[in-house]
C-alpha cells in the first residue's frame, strides 16, 4: 500500500534539498500525524513499499520510521504492520532548530525562484491558512484559536530567518 492510498497526499522527497531524504520523510509524516490528517490506527506502507514508491533505499525509509517510532508517533507490531499511534493529549512542542532549518531551506528555494520577502511571507500565510478552498478535514479541526497563535509564531520564525 502506497501513501497515495492513505487519506492524504503522498510524501514527496526533494533530492536537491539540503535536508536529507529520511528527514524529509520523517518531517512530512510527523506533520500529517500531528495535524491528524493521518488518523490513529491508520496503516502506513511497509518500509520496502514506501522506499520503492519514492525511489529510495529501504534504509532511508527505515530511519525515518525509527525516528517517528522514537517520537511515539507510529508503532510497528509484527503482523499488524506500521500504524499511526495515539497522539498524546498535551500539545506538541516543536523542535526550534528543525523549524529554523526548514525555514532556511524554504526561503533559499523561494529566493532562487525570485520571490521577495513579502512573496515568501504571503506563501507561508496561505499555506498556514488556506481559506475556504481547503478540505473539511483541515478546516474543521476545532482548534481555531490556538492555530492562529501557532501560525503567528511560525510566521515570526520565517520573518526572523528572512531578516538574517
């Protein structure tokens, strides 16, 4: 079963990025799980299947899965495969260093496209709050208040990177 059969878009790996492929996979799956776009109990593809789908070595996917398991976002059981774990009830505290690295990678790529600071900030705002065109799965998560504060914090982080 490939990621395309799961309830959300496939994971993508950018081989030109400075972020290692295993980290791209880990970060994308973690985001899908934390935003509940991958639901508790949903099965993930096998390491071999996802590696084949992405054209990567199985060890690359296995490392991403190991890190997700260490973060208690997924669990692997013999016979049951790899599944999304129950999320803890307390809010997730993001890794500021990883966020800064992702922001630097994004801003570098955006600048290479010719985007200026306002273009980049607009793109980030649009990605954080896609508006009425977004799916009901992301629009109806019932966390309107905290999401706005979190979005502001992320935009501030991107602005800080842009101004360096």
